[in-house]
C-alpha cells in the first residue's frame, strides 16, 4: 500500500542531508566542461516574492540539469545589500540599516534553503560587507586612475523624497523609479563614470552575445546612436554663433526657427530685455523637471528670446526660441526646427503660429503647409531647396552634407543619447567613495592599504537631505595621504548599481583578501554561460555590467569584455492582471504555499504556470492541482514498490514484453526525450506536462508478468530522475526507496537519462492524405515507412480516388510520418 505524501517531512530530511554533505559546494576546477549559471542576485527586502521564486526555480532546473549532464556547474548566490530601499525602510522603523539588512538577509537565506535551490552557499557574497565593498572601492580607484571616473558640476536628477541624485536610468516618466516622487533638476558637484566613451562598443558588442532581441533593442534605443551634421548659425546683429546638430541635413532649407535648451549658455546673452522676465520664469519651470519628463511632455511650449539666427545656406533670418523639449545633454543643446518634417517642431509651430515650409514632397502627392495635419517624415523629393530641388531626399542628405563640409559650415558627426553614469548618492547606506580632498594636493585617492573606507555606525541617517556622513566629524576629518596635512573625505556614497556591476567576478574567489578576484579563476569560469533575470534591467544593470567589463578589459584586468554570453528573461508574475508588488498590496507569500503544500509544489507550480519567458497569473487552484499531481506520482511509485525489479535495465531487454509493456516503455523514452528537449528550450511547463502524462500511463498499468514489472520499474526509475531538477526532494526520496542512489547522496550526482530512439519510435502512425491541401483521408501505417511507399498508399486510398479522376497528378509532397499532399490540376 502507498503511504501518504508528506512533503514537509521529506523536504526537511533531504535539505539536511544535502547540507551535511556540502552537496552543492563547487571545486574551483574540474576536468568536466564548465558551465557558469547565474541568477540576478536578490535585494534583501525581507521576504521572497513569487518573482524571486520563479527566477531561482527556473535557474535551479537549468543548474541541476547541467550537473546531471556531466558538467562542472558554478551556481552561486548572494545579496545586493546596499541601497536606498534599505536606508528608507530603516529610517521608517527607527533601526540601523545594517541591522535591517542583516535581518532580511537571514530571513531570505532561510526561505531560499527551504525551496531546495542548489546554490553553492560557500561562495555567498553580501555587497554591504566590508570584505566586498573594499573591492568595489578598489575598482572605483582603478577607473579613477584610468580617467574613467571623474567629478564635475552638473545638473542632476534630484529626488526630494529620497533626498539623493539619480541616474537618468532611475527616472521613469519624470519620477523616481523607487518612490515615484516627481524628480527635480539640481546643480551639484557629482561623481560620474565615463560610459559615453563606450557607447559605440556597447552597440558593437551585441553581435557577440546571445541575448533576446528586445533587450538589445532597448539598449540600442537607450544608447541612441545617430548620424548627422553639426554646423553653426550666426546670431543676427551680434558676435554670437549657435552650434546645432541635425540628423536631417536634407531639411536645412526648411528651417523656420531655432530652439535652444533652457539651460543653454547663450540664452542669457541673446535674450532681449523685454523677453527676460518671461524667459526666467520659463527656465525655472523647466529646471523642476527631469530630462525624461521633458521628452515625454505631450504639450510642446516655449518662449521667444527676441533674437534671430541666420540659415547658413540661405541667409534667412529665423527666430530663436527656448523650449523644454530640447535637452542640453543631447547633441549641442540647440536644434534647427523644420516643422514640416519633424512632429515635435510641427506641434510647436502650430501652437505659436510659426511658418511651416515643405522641402521634401512625397512623389505624386504634393503637400500644402496650410492643410497639413502632421509632419511628413518619410523619404521623398527635394523642393524649395535651391539647386538641390528634384533630388531624392536620401541623395540630398549626402549632397547637402557635402556642401556644408566643402564650405566649412559644418561637419558630419555621430551623437549618442547615452549620458555618463552618475554614481554619487547623498545617502548613508552605500559604499563610500574612496576620495580625499586636500587644499594643497587637490583630489587624492585613498591608498590601497587604507581600504576599505568603512561607514561610521553612528551617522544620523534621517533622509532629510544632504549626506548623513557630513554630520560625522570623525569620518569627514582626515589627513592627506600625500602631504600629511588636514583633509576631508568625500561624503557621497556610490550608487548600488556599482556594487552589482562586478559581483559575478567575485563569485569565482569570494574569500580572497588580497584582490578583487583571482585572474586564473576568472579565466576559468568567465564569461557567464547563462544569466537569468528580468528584462526591466536592460538599460540599467545590464548596461552598467557590460561597461564595467569593457573598462576593466581596457585597464588590463580582464581578458574578455562581455560578461554574459547568453541572457534569458523570465516573465512577470501577476495577480488579477497586475504585477505582484508590496506597494500594490497584492503579494502572495511563497512561505504560505510551502507550509501547506511543500516546496516541491511551489517549484512546480511556478514553472507550470506558463513558459518561463512569458507573464504568468498566480492561482490558488493551480497550486492545488500541482500538489495533487505530486501526490499521485508519490502513490504510483510507492504503491508499485513490491513490483519493482532492481534489475530492470537488463530485464527490459531480456524478458518478453507484452504490448502494454512495450507501450509503457515507448511512453517512458518519449518522455525522456521530451523533458530533455523542453529543458534545453526553457519550456519547463511542457516538460512538466510530459511528466504528468507518464504518471497517468503508469497509474493505468497493471503488471502481470516479469516483462511488465521490468517496464514499470524502468518507468519508476526514469520518473524519479526526470523529476529531480523540478521537484528534487520528492525525486530523491523516491530514488532512495527504489535503491537508485547507491553510495550517492542525491540524484544530483546521477547521470541524466538518455532516450533510446528505437524504443521511443511509434509502431504505427496516422498519415494524413491531402489533395490540393484539403484533407481527404487518413491512413494507419507502420512508423518509418519509406516515402515511395507512402506515396503509393496515398494515391491508392479509397477516399482519395474520386478526387483524382480525370485530373493530372502534377506533384506529390511527402512529409515523412505526417502527411502526403497530392497536387492535381
């Protein structure tokens, strides 16, 4: 008789055994092929959510499968533990961020262990610990010495709620991506990484990596490469000149006004006295908005400066405006406006009654500016363009660019939307920037032997503005490493994304006290073979990590410049059609499912909901269905234990098999093939469906002979092995009861089964017969029947014959083992 399925007892037993055996600890080297699998590590928020569970369960299936395939797999984990979230949560609760973070890490460690993930916990890292952020600081200094880290006065995105500067990538729709507060612009002295130096390489590197096309497209759009012409326009009646950048030199004859960014340095100089008050008010309004909010504004407004510029090709005077939709950080901060051929300019011109001049006409459909309802942005033929009239616009693009260069008016150039990475944060809970300021020596890096610069434990972290470190004299006041004189420390901390931009390197030698990473171990393990995480990181972490590797490669610290060979994005988990999140209050805790149904149920449920790359809707009924399936698998195997033949591998070949036993063997080997292929394709939901079908067939099978028992025994053994990556606790318990483990601790160390294609082959197939694409008959034939015989049988089929009478057979198309299509005419 089968005993009851008791997942909590089974799971506690096997987690204890795995831990005692250090089953998942990975040696630094092996003769086996290496496979570095990595999940995006967790931010210690306090509790796992289903997004975490999906990410790590998908990865655990992959890691376990590759181990069983005979590969040397590195599967580490850790915590991205610095950042605003921890500091703000600690402030709210009146506790220290370190205490808050440590408590959350301990809670999430417990939950991750409970789910049975095969992490090498001996390599665990925590970015907030001094033994990690020492090396974050050291890497900052390498970039600083290499000219890639620098400080400058710049307008920054300021979140008044978080009281810190934000990178452009952390501003969504003009709001802080963390707290959704409206972001302001603020002039500050800040630290940056020179990501703009790598814009082209970040684009070129896409050819070397196997990443989803949508992620590459998001990065291409964020980097925003454009080719165009940069030229100067004289400001009428003055010595000033406005430098503009355009991607549409073919429309230069259509300029009817010029627009400067409100921050442009010429604005004060060229604004007429009567316009000055309006201009100042407008600039204040623009200053309160972030770049992304300004780009997203649907209403385009601005202010006339009172001055005019001269079109360099025609000499025509055109008014100069300022407007929010032009950004100082892109191009030159000034644009030529051609409302007939740019939608933003068109809307602006319509609003303020500015002229619209058509200089590119669609062939056969001439445009009248008075009746246009939108800008014409497609190719066409030049008009109102002097000697270039009649040229196709693509040829005019080149010809007008040539003209500007020949006359010394302008030059071809490439621009990027990508900005340098702002890393300064005016908060406490982050890696201190290892810089000292001395009145005599200037900006001085902290010497390597003085790292790490550690956070003072008693800073008053209130979150009300300014760095909390400023209020700790013992931290701020120091001596200059060069001259020994009085000096002060930098009080900004680094953006937490700096810590996560290199963590995959640290996993190879996490306890090395002498260097950030061991070059030999990095050479062995890196690049990461497969990286899994959400696509929401496309324009932040995934760009930053790529930049870091390229920079460290150029500094001679790495031999490769792309960190992640292959990337897979898992889909979101939704509840009621909305993404699960604490802020929405629609979180279903994984702990509750584990308490009621077990960790294996939680794992299979999250995999079965949908293919891993697609969104999935959380459902209580789905959890219960998976629990019933695992209970049935348990009962089928344990109930058949008296019939189990430990010699099944020999017995299935030597015993006479009934037709039912042959069918069960066929299903078993088809399931091996399906599950193997589905894991390779990351189709875990269909792999589980295949296991469900096998269990159903086993449940209906009643062994009546030695051959039957051998076939059922093979199915029992294969089911436990195939379940191992998905439900490892149940799989190991079944394997132990079947005697499959021998002297091994777990199926984790057992070779993945191989399907025998001869056993898996169908004995008979149903052949569809079509005439001119329409189904006319179905024939039952032996699997593997030659194409010529299939053609003969199709032409002779009783229901096909009436459709061939009086017609010539022009072609017969045979798709082996599937269909025959007869083309007649």
